C-alpha cells in the first residue's frame, strides 16, 4: 500500500524543496551538506516521510535557513491521530 503523505510532512517537504530550489542546490548536494542519504531528501520533499527534528536542523543548517521557517504554518490538525496513540479524545 502506498504511503499517503500527512499534511504536516507535505508542508515541511514543500518548504525543503522550495528552499533548496531557490538556492539552486540539487537533492544530492543537500544530502551531502546535511550528511543524510539522498533517498531521504527525496522522501522528505515528496512528503512520504517526516524528518526528525535533528535531521531537520541538519537540513536547515546546510541551507543556511532558520529552523523555524520549516515549522511555520504547521497546525495540530496537520498531524494524523490514530486510535492507538493513547491520546485522550474530546467528545
């Protein structure tokens, strides 16, 4: 089954891609500068995977971009909630 990107992963991925493209950096160049695998860069940019805060900080540092740029605009509603995550539900 193909993974469907969460709105949060898609938002962060869009910001990574737009920042990378505006600096004319390739995915491979970003991967080398951030010391991550280029397949991960592709997964983040497509929204198929959510980078950890540690990885996102490495990406931000590699692109000379404040970390908060990638997080701006995120809302709690963008994160999927599963029935088994243990959080209390209103209702």
